[in-house]
């Protein structure tokens, strides 16, 4: 079991995963959760912190507190994406993002798609230094990725458990997807909803897929990647029909992928190098010279010289009588 938890992976994979996760944190602040900043204008009595916020305890959000967390987290996440000071910057980003999420989820709604990302932020500082393209294998980095993978799969499995715990079998046969389509469905979802019993079949399929998601750890590497590809396709369909993205979860799920093979900077340098070579125009010109006639063959003993016009051009020898 310990060998499975600490299965060594290339350091280049850790470096790529670290860059991706911290860049996503920066994007999350300005693209996916900028609404958290509006919590500063909500009356303090409406703030009901999550259990962790009550245990620590954490202060009630104020405009100053929210602004400081936003700008500090944005700056530190971009610095951490470079891979420098992985422990100092990593722990700082983890603490600030946790507080950002506590502020976001302490007003009556908790999103379960953040679990894998929070675990990734908590374990990445323990992976140590890593450089892009480094093929040296590391067990500490392998442990960080494995724990993140477990969190990703727990998100699926526990979501199915919650459906059955609170909704029972009625969740499978009810109108859950129909209500979601009414609230935020797309034109594609409207077409799907017109097919009789298809939404009921989809609800059975969703629960079955979530319950059996741990099987991914039992598959060979090739089939494991195929199953992870299925996970991503499931979320593509979800976005296309009911516009729910699960973006933080998708970022954490890249822990299953061989990210060390993705080298955008190397590819960019190669393209730039090819463009530079292709645009060069100062190639040396060839000097063309006119062909010269071969020298007449020497006159042998007893032979008379032959005028140039009587020589055989192809053979270049005197023509005898």
C-alpha cells in the first residue's frame, strides 16, 4: 500500500502540475469566483462560517480583508507558478485560498468541486523542487499526485453517496435533471429532454459512474488514461447541457495525466526557431561559368596535327585518315 501511495513520478510532471494548479488559482480569482469580492458588502450577521471557520476561528469578512486576500493571493499564485520557493509560496497560497473559499461558502452554498483543488494545494508544497522536463523520479512528488487523485475520485464517489443518502432512490427516478434543464439548460439540453425516459436513464448512469469511479485505480496505465478521458467527456456534456463547468475539479484531475510531455515553452521556441530559419534571405549566390572546350589531345609520334574543326567533339581525339 505504501508503495502505491508513493509511486515515483518524473519531477517534470510535478513541475507542470504545480504550474497548472497555481495558474488556475490566479484565473479562478478573476474568472470563476470574482463574485467572492461582493461578500465584503454583505451584512456581517449573514456570515455563517463553515465548521473550519468556527474552529480556527476566522474573522468576519470586511472590505479590507477581502481586498488584501484577493491581491495577495493573486500575486503569490503567479509567483508560485514559476516553481520558486515551493514550500514558502505553496503554503502561503494554500492558506490564503482556503480562507478565500471559506468566505465564498459561508453564506448558504457549498460547492463540492473545490475539494480536489484544495487537497492539491495542501500537498504540493511537500513535493519539493522540480524543474520542467526533469526525468528524475521522485516519491514525494508521487505521493502528492496520488493524494490529489484520491481526492478527485472521492469527489465522485461521495457525490453519489450524498445523492442516495439525501435523495434516496427517488433521485434516480425523479426530475433532478429536468429541473436543472429548466433553470440553466441550453438548446442542446432542450433537444435531449424531448427524448422519452432519456433523462431518467442519464440519472441512473450518473450515479453508476460515480459509484464505480474508484475502479480507475485498478486499471493498467493505458486504460486508466482512457477512463480519465471519459471523466472529462462527462464534464464536457455537463457544460454543453446545463452549463456547470466543475473547473477546479477538472484542474485537479490533471494529476492523472503525464503532464511532463506537455512542453509549451519548448514548442514555442522550436516554432520561433523554424520561423527564423525560414525567413533568412541572405543565402550566398551561385557563380555560373561557361563551359570551356577541352584541350586538343597531344600529337603522337608520326601523326600530323589535325585542325580543331576536324576533331571528334565527343571523343576528344584526332581523326585519322
